[in-house]
């Protein structure tokens, strides 16, 4: 597996992980309105931590972290719209 493919896999694999962490936080009583901020912060931290062993440019890790957080936040928004809230 090429290094670029491996890096892409880790950033994509973070979305379900972040969804699970967000759902866990919500069930523990974290305010739902602040959940996107929590997920965005966790996404940035996760991607920066993974950037070290993968030797990724930190700026690229931040960009991928923002995009991963937005993808996860988009999931919450669509889920909320489907429920009719």
C-alpha cells in the first residue's frame, strides 16, 4: 500500500470514529448544540496526532482535520433534518 493511500485511509477512517465519540459524548450529557464544536476539536487533535508517525505536513493535517470534522458535522445536520428537529 502506498503512503499516500495509507494517509487517505486514516483521514477517512476518522469520520466513523468521530461519529461514535460524538454519540458517546451526547449520551453522557454533553449539550447537543455544542457537539459540532467538540467533534471539530477532536478531529483536529486526531489528525495532528496521526500526522506525527505518518510524517505529514502539519498544515495538511489541520486541513484534513477541518474537512473530517465538517464531514462528521454534516452527518449530524443531516441526521437532525431527517428526524425533523
